[in-house]
C-alpha cells in the first residue's frame, strides 16, 4: 500500500513540474535535477509454505521467516547467517506480513536472529520456540539447561530468537495407554516448579512423581512455564508464548515430564496467560508509545489503556481484535499438539472483555461479548481435541454468565479459602462454605465446578490457623497438632462435595509459610522434611485416603446431596442408590451436641477409623469434641 502512495506522490510531482513548464517531452529549457529515490523492496506474495514465525523447507537447509507487522515502513532480518548485517524482507501486497527466504543453512546449527523494524527497533520473533536473554540466561544452571547457546555478545542487543532446521523430535512413549480422568474424578495438584524442589526444574520435579502418585492426585496443573520476564517469577508476566522458559529446563525435558506423568496416569494442565503481556514482548514493543508508556491505538493486539478493569496488569490484550484471536488460537493449538497437554487453566479469563469497569461489581456483571469470546475459543479447542480436553477458567463472574460457560463444557474455578479457613481457625460465624455445591451456581453438572481451599493466590490456611486461630482455656487452634487435625477435617468436607477438586502444592503437609514471605510472588522455603514429621505425614495420609475414596466410589459424585454448613456442627449427606455417606464435624473450639438425620438406623461404617457405629434410630445424636470429625458410610466403600 505504501508503494502505491509513493507512486502517486512521484506522479504528482511530475504533473506539477509539467504544469510549470519545467519538464515536458518537448522542453528545451533547463531541467530540474531529479532527487534520487532509493529502491524499494518488491511486493511479493507470501510463499504457500510460509506460516507465522519460521518454517523450514528443503530438508532444513532453507527457512521462510515471517513477521506480522502492519503499518511498518521496513523490516530487515539481522542474524548469524548474514553476519548481523541488515537484509531487507519482502512485504505482502496488503502491507501486513514481512517475509524472507534464507537458503544454504546448516540444518544442524542453531541460528540466532532478530527483526530490525523501521531501521531502529530490534525485536525477537514472537513465534520463536527459544530465546536468548542477555540479562537472565547467566543465572540458568547448566544442569537444568545443558549446552545453552551463547548470546551473540557484541553483535546485537536485546533478546534474540533461535531457530534450527533439524531438531531432534521427542519420542513419546505413553500416547496410547493414557486416558484422561473424567472431569468429575479430577484431583488436581497445582504446582510451581520454582518452589517445589531446590533444583527448580522438570527433572527434579519428576523425581517427586511417586510422592504425588502416593498422594492420589490424577492431574498436575503447572503454573505458567512459557517465557516470562526474569527467572524468579510466578509466570504471570509472559512475553514469549511458544517458548518454554529455560529456567525450568529444555523443551525435551518438559515433553518428557508430561510423557512420564501420562505414564503414571496423571494429566497435565498448563496455566495459560492470555489476558495480558509485558514490555519484554515483541508484540508490545512493535506498537508502543514511549512518551505515554502505552501501546499505540494501531496495535493489532493490545488496548491503548491498561486499566479496563480493576485487575489489569501489564498490557491488555483486545480479544475482540481478529489479530488477537488468531494469535491466541495459534498459541493454544501449539501447546496442545507439540506438548500433548490435557488442558488449559486460563488466567484472569474474566478480563477477556472490552467493557471498561472501575470496580469488581461492574467487572463481574454479565458480558455477552466475553461469553462469545470464550465460546469461540472453547469451540476452537474442541476442534483440535474433543477427547475430554479440560478448559478451566479463572472467571469469578456473574452466575448467569458462568452457567452459560459451564453448559458449554468449560470448568470454573471456585475458591473456598475465606470461609473454609474461618472454619479451620474456629471462627464459625463466617464459616459457611456451601458455595462449594454446583447447584448453588445454577450449574447442571458438578463436573463444571472446581473447588479448592488453597491456590497459588490465597494465604495458606495453616499460616492463619497458627497465627489467628481461636483459643480457649483447654483448646487452641494455634497448636500445630490441633491445627493439622482441623485441616484433615476440612479436607474431609472438601472431598465430600461432588465434583472435581484442586489442592495447592504442600497443602497436604500443612505448609505454613505466609504467601507474603519474601514478597507475595517471591521464592518460598521448600520443606520436604515436613513429610517425615508425624502429624504432617498424618495429614498427607488423610488426603490420600480421601482422594482414594473419591476416585473409587461413585457416591462422591452423587446428584442427591444435602448439607448444613452454617454453624459449628457441619455435615454433608450423599445418597447414591442404596448407600448413604455422612460427613460430620465440629468446627467450633468447644464440645458441641450434634443431632443429624442420617436417614436410616442400623450399622454404619466409620470409614477413616475403620470402626463402626450402630444407630438405634435414624437420628445421629452425639457430642462431638472440638475438631472431631467422621466419614460414615451405610455400606463398605472401595479404596482409600
């Protein structure tokens, strides 16, 4: 398009000159010197083999490299293969895509490259699968990422992309023997690689897989692992969406981790951050106004304002933009196919809106555009993998909106931290956690509501138990053993509620370090020695027992569920066929009399203790000590 305007300008100048009698075919007068116009790159159609980023052809000896960058005047490639000398890229007729074919490459060599935009801006390829970062790579341990390519110091500046024609393909071992757990049976373990083992990599996490198998989880949700700013991050400041962050290991190490999880019957869910990006992103840099510190209005992907809602961080994607939709769908497809993952947990899914909100109430209100966006993305995912792929939203929006998304098969996060922690601390007035039941949300199925007591985002319940727990003369929640037993009771109620569950790493050991230790997102101490401590190991064992019961007994997904969770004495009643399960507990800090209708008299199995009780009537009358709880079943249960 710019070439057309240039031609019009030249013709206009010539026409003006002719009118003034300065230049005509017959003119014999003085000729005005013509100002030399530098040659422009030809407008050339994109090769059919091209795709976003890099595609290799001719057995890896040639590469077609593309960059989507409308409105730009020029884009050059600078790289090792041209000795970092700018080589002009061609432009498609619509002015949107810049491309070049590079030949005579060694397919076994990694090449570093960048784009030079408008003669001044150096950026890496948004679609590259590996970057070199001069500021952060030196802190990556060689055992985590062996043989990392050296940064081309002295040749260029900023982050560079890496490409290679002949990369070893990972040999997947467990593609046929693994079946994803049904949504209702999911027990997800949310995990931050950085704070799970001292070595903070995939290989060391893999060594703990038997610990997780013993616990009974059947899915791992990895906090973001694509390239983010710095190394010591939660990952919610993403910059490159196709490149796994090298701080955790190589691409092959991540693939192997997923493969080995599948071999143990464990699904792998990735935390995906597509609400926003940060300044390291080449897509942000391409259309950024330095004086205002905001993306330009012509950005194909980002909103100029980043305060569209109360939870904005970084630079806000516009998910009503076609360019953003294409990019987001490409990201999803890539991770699904390249890494064989089993689901996405989408961070801040409520932010996929163009509606400006100044408070949480307006932000959470029903938004038809947001619903349409998520239905579109969900349909795209199902078109790639319709085999029980998990689409999990951190939404927390209007109940009517969440119901539509749930009816479409998406799964919604449901945090119980505040009320459940009030219960464990012994402050019963605000301890009703009945919001855990899917019917309270208007959902048709329990499988669409993922309940959790802790996630990465909440204060650790044991920390609050020990620091703010209720105390009487004879009973103290601040006592470690007492607080841990109350965590067992909370877990019994959590797993009694029908539907999928999630726990946060080390929740099963009573991790008691505050979320604000070393700053909210800062590194946290890793206490594997907790597993050797008697009271903490007892909590782990209880979690394992409860998970086993949930997975092996259909009654824990019963549609017939009733409860009373408002006072100190709480219960959940599940009825499935001829069996009934009753979970009862005293969350107060003094002894309380319980009087609960069990529905039938006779023999009941005390599932966790291995004992039995016999009721003379259908009413269960018992004085429960502070913190005492039981899981009763009318019939013997499987597993656990």
